[in-house]
């Protein structure tokens, strides 16, 4: 795979890539829905986030809801699945914004990464990190670097022996390291997350069927 060949020029990240199954980016539909999922997932483990996603989908009979359906969902119903006041409001904000602006998936696919970030961070409760996750795992953009993601910071500091105490210097060094990964920085982030999440020290066996679930 082209991204693996490119990233493997960096011997440090090659070691952690070799421990993991190849990762393939995909484009997904219903960007508003994945933006809502990204909000729900903030500061949660993948396992806990999955619980919230299931509860959320169950509100709509197990089917992915339209933005209008979510926007019409009572605030207390969203609170009832365990979302905080803030997250429930932010989910409603997202769907109301998509409805008001008449945003289609196609419209967002035509925008650059910077344009998508600038556009969607207008929504109250949607920050750059949230949009970066959507760029990576919904819009399928290959060259996104989540500089402010704690997991990425911890993984890079550990792998490249960077002092995390001086935040400004740490981020400058992270950016310098990440430049060599472009135009495949999304893949690099994915492998860094996988490595941080205690990937086995030996390569896992090939899957016997289906595809391995992606952790974000």
C-alpha cells in the first residue's frame, strides 16, 4: 500500500506499523451524523463511546436518523441516554446548522480541509478536534494531523522521546516530525492511536472474515 511505503521511510513509525493490520480510509455518508458521534465521543474511551452510539441509534428504531429527526428530538430524550447537557445541546446545534445551511455530503467533499474546519467550527460546541475526526474518518481525508489530540501527543512523545512538559516546544517538534509523513498523516495518526492502545508486540494473524473494526 502506497501510504505504508511512504510512512515506512520513518524507521520509528515503521516499527509500529509492522505490529498492526493495514488500515484503509473510507468515505462515509451522513456527515452530520458522524459529527454528532464525534461530539458524543469526546473524552470517552472507544468502548464507552460505542455504548452511547447504540443508545442514540436505538432512539430511532435502530436506523440512522435524518438531521431533521435529530433536530426534532426533545432535549430531555437526548439527556436520557446519558449525554451531558452540553453534548445534547451540541448535537442539536449540529443538526439545526446542517438543516439551515442545507449542507450536503457532496458540498463538504468539495471543500479543502481548512475550509471544512472553518465552516463547521461555526457551530457552537464543534471545535477543531471534532472536525479533524470527521475529516479523517467520515470524509476520508488522507493528510490530517490531530496536533491537539492527547493520545497523539502521548504516542509521539513516547516514540520520539520528546519532552511533553514544554507544550509549545512539544507541538513544534510534533509538527516537524509529522512533516515527513505528509501526504499520509491521517494514516500515521491511526497507527499511533493503535500502538498507544496496547497493540500486541507480535503482528496479529490475518482476519478470518470481515474487516477489523476501526478504533478512532
